[in-house]
C-alpha cells in the first residue's frame, strides 16, 4: 500500500526536523549523563538528575529506536523537573555524540529561562478558625507571596503546615473550599487561590489509660488539661513526654479519637501503654589519671511497686577513688512533673595529695516548670573528713572534720535546637546553697554558682561554643568548708591545658586546696569537614579558682570531633600558658556537654 504524497511529504518533513537534534543512531550504550547550565544550583540539578530515566540504563546496549525514545523522554523529564522551582519555559537541548566503540555520553544543556512569579495570592480560612490568632499568624507568614518565584516546595510546605495546624488545634472537620494554582506561561505568572473551611473546634474529652500494673489514678495526675478545654495536640505531646520521662513503659501510644466525639464535640483520648522490664543492670570499666583503673556497677529498678516508686544503686570502685550512691524516688505529679527523692552517698579518695571521705544524706523535690526550666529543691546533711598532710612526729594523718546541714536550690534552663548536637541556643545551671552555724552546721555560709553555655551555628555544620562559670562562697571560716564544697579549676570542663583541680590555692607541697571563688571562660570553634560527622576544633580557655586575688590561667589547644549517633565525641590536646604541671593535657569526653 502506497501512502498519498501529502502524507509521505509530511513524514519526511518531520524526520528532517528531528534529524539535527537526534542524529540517526545504531546500537550503542549510554556511558554517562552530564548536565550543563545548572552549575551552583545543587537542589535543582539533583532534582533533574533524579527525574532522568537515563541513569537507570547506563552501560546497557540499546537499539536505535530505543535510544531515540530515551533521549526524547530525557528532554521531557528535565522540563518537568524544573517546574517545581518555578521554571516553566526552559530551553533544553540534548546532545548524544558517540565514540568509535559505540559509547554515548549524553549532555543535557539547560537554560532555565525566566521563572514564574506569583501575581496574586488569595489565602484565607473561613469559619471559627479564621479568628484563631495562631492560624492568622500562619496565614500572614504564608509564602510565596506576590512578586516571589512560585516554588512548589515552598508552596506545598506552607499549605501543608496550615492543614496540620488546623488538625493540631482541634479543627478536625477542616477541608479545602478552594485549592488551585493557575500558571500562565505567556505572562510567567501564577495565581494562588487557597481557602479552608475550618469547621468547629473540638474540645478535650475524657482520657483513658490502658495498662494493667499501676494503681488506678496514678497516671491521671499527668493530665494537665481540664476536660472541656480546647483541643490541642501540644497537650498530648506533653503527656507523652511525661510518660517517657517516667521510664515505666517500653511502648506509648496516645490517640485522639475525633470520630468518637460526643454531641458537645469532646474528643476522647486513648493512652495504650506496654510495661517495660523492671530492672536495668549496667557494668563497665573506668579509668582516671588520678583515680586509676576501676569498675562500675549499677542497678535501676524502674518500678518497685504499683505506686510507681523507683530505686537505684550505683558504685564506682577505682584504685584511689570510690563512690557509692543509692536513691529512692517517689512520683510527685500534684504540682509539677517530678520526684520526691531520698539518697545516701559515700565517697572515698586516697590520692597523693588528699585523704578524703564523706557521707551525704539528701531529701529533694524536683519539678519541671515548663519546657525550658527545671528545678530541684533539697535538704542535705554532709559529714566530711579530709587530710592534706601527716604529723611528722607520729607519722599519722592530721584530719579535719566538718558537718553541714544546708538547703540547696538548683535551677536548670535549656533552650537549644538539638540536645544531642546543639547549633543554636543556650543552657545554664544556677545553684544556691547555705547553712547556719549551730543549726546543724559547723559554720555559716552562703554559696552560689552559675554555669552557662552558648551555641551559635556557623555555615551549614560548623559552630561556635562559648562557655563560662562563676561561683563564690561567703563564710567566716573557709577552713570549715569541706573540699567537696570548695571551688577548683582545671580539666576538660574548666580550663583545658591544666589537670583536674590544678588551678587555685595550693598547700606547701603544691597540692590543690580549693577556693572561695571561681571564674572561668572558654571560646571554641568547631569545623566539620564536608558537612560530615568528622571535624576539628580550636579553643582558648582561661580563668582561676581563688580566695582573694584573681590570677587568670590560660590554656590553648586543638581537638578532633565525631558526631556519633549517641552524641559528640571529643578528643582535645591542650597546653597551659601559665606554668602548668605538665606540658600537655589530653582529654576525652562524650555527650553534648549542656
């Protein structure tokens, strides 16, 4: 069958049009795909590359028709991959030269052209949600706005954010009345029309805990809202955090049930809990340059009884330093999330410069004031014995004894973006304690201490860390203040370049005595290579522990950093500039060091 001349001529014309862009190809394989024209725009280039089907065919041998199809499709895929970034009229050319071995390197030349910009944006909420001040803030912060490039990612992010906020704030019947974006390619413009109907706002209904161990009513005290108050997802999130901190359960599932709401639109809340193992056992090795080699043991009983009481023991038995602590905790939910705690601790240190032993009893009440503040109020009884030297005549230790009964208040503030690896924010701890002579104490004293750390992100992964400590003791008899309540400086959390407790007043044998005051500061810069987990640091530390005259000691150093899954690992090498006991100090530390 012969085609009419007009059809034959039409097919011939089409072939001639395609010939310059797509030369006739025999069998061959695509070895590499390169993109030209998107240099410096990594996000756009990555999206184009992900959209291309050519990468899935690398190294495979294809016939002529298959190769032509893949190259034609590549142009379409690249065009579609540019649209989410606002580029609807790009110029794209696909070159596919081959070498003598029938290997093809595909080059996609892209000229993005002018981006589509928002011409008009109608974004609103009708119904009760339209008067919600928090939703109004989200509407005011909506992007893209008129004049900005219509970026699909930004648009979808803000649209989905408002939809989530409606659900979080209890507008469970919310739905779109209008949801349209009209793109006019000829004008390079986009018109946004987004309208939600919020429906009515639901309220908090009854909360039911499903667990079969703790006595009824115990966990009800963690519910901080009143039934009938406005629904908010944040209330459930706080309940989840409280249950996680209890450490009673291996699984926590909290579900709001709007589909089961009553006629007053009260949403029931179901809390399903799976009990965790009762006991946690820990064991390990320890080592310190002063304490020597040791072993550590610990036992924590997550729940002693159906009242939710806890009990734990911890012991660190080293060659020259031994510690033991046992603590019994009782849930305290009536006022603030927290615990009543009763503890007994014992400490023994037998090093070259001191013989020290103490026993400490404490009763405390801890509580979480809000998401940033926590506080602990305690009453402590301390009995301590220590000696720095011996009686040369008898060869016996000359001991000093001190008994103190004192209240203590500790407040902690943490506002950081990431507790494992903070790059923004501040953390601080303030401690105030004091005792009165003849009221359980051998001397009257007041002592205050403040430590703080400020984090500032630089670039994509680097950060600046500024740390400081200040403390002072007011007492008429410093000799009656035991070493455990005096201030020392030196070490990885103080002044690097000096040994632990090296900086400050000393005995005639050059051993640290501890001081009435302390003032230290540190500036550190961390740089991570290629945005990965490995990096380095440089730092300067300075300060002093002193009684009357402030004599600053300075240490400088470098360090290696690793962002491990459980927190930063730091290795530092530091040198003190003011007559240190040793030329260099090496420190290994773990955790975010808040």
